[in-house]
């Protein structure tokens, strides 16, 4: 199709571009609306199956019969397979504790939703920490609808994975729902992060953020950290040196940014700072758009020690003096990622610094032995085994 605009008037061309943009946005909104309505239907169907006790009421073949009858009544529908109906049932069971609000419980509870939690709900930025708080807070219908808005906004394919992985762990499932929304993950990307134990790693770095950052940003900064960071995507093994690891991280910059988390933008490697008569070089420099601050990342392939915090703190202070713009940037944060750390040594080091710093470990690709007893045999070994039996 030709993209030529027939009327060359500038105002007309701008109007056409604006209309095209509005149309594309409306298409996206329509698709999201369809997804929302479809998931709400799936949830309600699953709820009906459970609350009607349909499987015990109508026998062991109920799911098969329900599938056949719904297909007969709705021949154009493709969603009523027996497998998908079971997913709908488990969809309801997984999230009902967050979405089904009993009025009497709401009235009797003396716990309230904190303003910080409400704000994060509004921004669709519920992190693991907030999800954990929600388990112990008073649920209102308004809060349940906000959570539902997130649950019903990601594709059904994502939910089938979450149901398979976290059938009886709604907190973990909800965590990955919100991470998917925050980061725009595809199914494959979400599945990859599930496989790297992101739920257990997220927000776990040792930091002094509570003592060195404003209250409104310290929690978000903490949640952006991980411990350990998973650098298996580099293909590097422990025998390599720091330079090769840093090169491999940048050779896989897309994966590296995904592992760092939401809002990170790459600024430079071995970033040069002129400090008086000396030149200093930061291993890796990033800017985080959500925190509006520079993030200094130092990678150490050995074990953490006291002196490392002094060096990292010096880089952070230098960035504040040289790079940070008043009114635009918040205070710089430092993150040291090392192969190994003693948590007590790391904690004491953080207490000694007035700069916002975090310390995490990293994991590289695991090395497996060439042959392990009990592993799956090769085709040749199977054939040899059959030959041996025939000669007995």
C-alpha cells in the first residue's frame, strides 16, 4: 500500500499523522479491553465450577462434558477445551484470596492499607515487598479491583505458565504478574526469570539505603537490587578474569539490562572521571530513569573486603560532584557485585559509609562434570546394552 499523502498541505499532513497515531492507540486499548473482558470471563467460569461444586455434583466426566456442551453451543469459540477449562478453575483458585472480598472481614479488620502501598497500587508497581504486605493488610473492594486490573491485563498465555509454576503460591504468581507489567515481558522472558529464581533474589542486596536515601526512594532503590545477580547468560566461567567478565556483560548488554531491572540505561564502561590531577575509571556506569540518578556498578571477581566500599564510595561522591545536575538528578547510588562476600564484613562496611551503597554476589554459568553416574545414557550406550542382552 502506498504511504503517499494525497494533499500536501502541512496542516493536513500533521492531522493525518495525528489521526493515525490516535487510531493505533485505540487499537491497543481495544486489544487490552478484549483481553480484560476475556480474563474476567475465565475467572468467573472458574469460580462457577468451584462454587457450584460442579465436579462432585455432575460426576467425574464433568469437565469433558462441559467442554463438549460449550463447544456445541459456541462453535466459533476456541477456548473451551478440557485443558483450558481446568486452567480457568485453577485461575480462580490461585487468585481468589486477593480478589474475593468478604464484607464482614473487611469491616472487622483493624489493619489498614498504608499510603505507600496505595500509591504503588495506583502506579501498578507492586513489588515483592508490597505483595508481602498485602497478605497482612485490610482488603477493600477498591484495592481488590486495582489488583484485578493488573491480573486481567496480562495475556492468558502468561497466566497458564504462572498457574503451572505457582498453583498454590499466589504471592509468587502476583509478583510475576506485576513484574511482567512493569517490564513488558514476553512469555519467554517471564519464564526465563522464573527459572532464575527472581522472586527469591529481588530486593535482597545488602544496602544502607534506609540510612542514606530519602524514605520515598529508599524502598524503590532496594527493590531494584538482587542478590545474587545471575550472569550465566555471559557464558563466562569462574576461571576467567574481571576484564573478560565485563566485556561479556557488555557483549550481552540487552540481557544485562534485563537482569539489572526496570529503568536502567547504559552510560559507559571504564567511565573516565578527572579528579584533580588523577584519572579514575568506573567499571560500569548506568542511569536509572525511575530513580532519576546515576548508578555506579563495580564488578569484582574475587571476595569482597573493606577496602572495596571505600573505592565505591569515592566513585559515588565523584559522580555527584562531576556528573549530577542539581534539580534533575537524585544522589548517585553505588552497587558492588562480587563473586563472594561475608555478610558481616559487608554489613560493617556499609555502616561505615555515608553514601548509598549496595553489595551483592553474582553467579556464573554452572560447570557440570563430563560424566555423572545415573545420568541419561547416550543412544550408543542404549544400543550397546540391547546388543549385550541379545548375546546373553
